C-alpha cells in the first residue's frame, strides 16, 4: 500500500501524524474502507426469556429484545446473546501529552497513546467529541486496532501509558479491559477518562486493571443531569468514592463550568464540601472553561472571573490542588505546595516549564505531594 492510498483510506480517523507511526500501522493492517463491526460477546448482562437480555454495565440497565441495541448504540442483542460491536474498532488514535486528559499529578511531561471507539451512555448537550460519541459505529470510519497491537503501538512510540478517552470508555469496556491487561504485562500504565456512569461490579473490576481515572463530573445537581446529560448524578458520585478508595488508582476530577447552568457559588460550594467530606482534600479538582459546542451554542465561553471564583471557593473549603483548565497561561494551571505555597509544577497549556517535586516531595519544604510522579 502506498502513502497516498493509506492517507485516503484512513480519512476521517484521528490518526497520529508522522511517517514512522504510519509505517508502523501499515505493518499490521491492510487498510481499506470501514471494517465490519465486531461481534464479541459483551460482559455484565443476563439472558431473559424469549431472547431478551438485561445489561447491567451502567445504571441504565437496558432491557432489550432481539435485534435491539442499548442506549449507547454500540451493544446489540442478537438472538438472545449480547454483543459489543466496537471491540478493537478504533475511531480515534492519537499520541497526547498526559496533561491534555487532563492528569496533572500523573507522570507529568509523558506521552499517552489515546484511543476511542464510537458511542456513549449519556447525551451531554455540550459534548466536544459529539461526532464520535453521539453516533453509531457504522456511521463513522474506524480501523481494526486489537489490544496486542495497541500495546505494540504504545511501545513503539515511547508512550508509558495508554489512555481510554475522547468518547466514553465504559461503552467499550471489554476492549478497554483486555487492552489494559495486555499493557500491564509489559509494564505500561492505563488511564481512563470517563463520565463515571458505571455500575459497581464492572467498576470494581476496572480499578484492578488501570492506574488512573479522571472523572468528568458534569454538575452537582440532578436537575442538570436530567436536562443536559440525560443521566443520573448519584451513580457518578458513588463511582468517584469507589475510585478514591481503591488502592493504587489515582483519581482526578474535572468540572466543566457552564455559564448560568452549573456555575453558581452555592453549587460550587456544595460540590467542594462533598469532596472534602467524602474523599478528602488531596484529589485534584479542575474547573474547566466551557466553549459553545454541539447542542449548547447559545451560551458564551465561561468568563475567566467565574473560573477564578470557583477555584477560590474550593481553596477556601480546604481542597489542596485546584486548577483552571482551558485558559493557557493562567496561574491556575500550575501546582503549588499547599504547605509552603511555592510553585511545584509550572504549566502553560500542555507544556511543563518547571518541576520542583523530587521523590514525590516538595523540593522546598519536603512535604509529600500526592500523585504518581515517576
């Protein structure tokens, strides 16, 4: 296959630029048009009479007849057996800085191989990746990218971690779990970027296979989840507590601040008090700037003073590591020691300018700084 044909057949797929990476991919594939969907039996479901099934991967607990798909659109009941249609079917493949996820206390300055399939189990009206998350798998180009190849790809490109991200990794759970297990065998780390809308049993297995999870907490209001997410808040809060209590799994939380919808000081204060009471002061909390997107284009970008107010509330409530996201160059991107107040990690966008953490401790006062730093 020549380079021109390769580029043509991978059009619409989020592939990493670079001849060496493209050459590596071509060693494994005969690229063509979008391959067939997978037919790998799903996990976390039970069979019911009359070829019906009930899925209990996420709190929707979809009950489906023959030939019906779950809410996520990527799992289908075929003759009474439930299948994932996106196992190994990547619609996005990128090498990203880990700070883009964002993870600020996990392997700073490292590269993460980031992959996704189509689908999601919620419907956020402000989704920034809606072209991938809010479509069925046959509506978007994808390539075969099975777990062993993902791992080899990460090693080839000097990525110490693989990130399951962009859409909702919960809906490609089997693919994520199997890839994570293969990555563990060769010493690679696994990170998950999720909305946290998952049932307890699959979550307990997931935390045994991954090293870090970032949860996008959409709001601290069920009303917001009902109107703008089509999901439930409580299962997400339960998942956050489970992750926080899991030994060896690093947790960070992102809260996208949307003007007039989830930015009130009272809601931010309640959120911060819940964090302090349930998971403690050391989980990094990111307040990210909203930009008009998808079905929510009638609102302006979040004013920077609104983000600063949220950050100040969180700090005043006792949270140690509070960040402002999507505002490159703002001081709120950087990490400061909560004890001596010195600058520990200086960030500008996704770039690290300076790190004053040595052996997990502040270089100035020698206090331990929670995170996985090397």
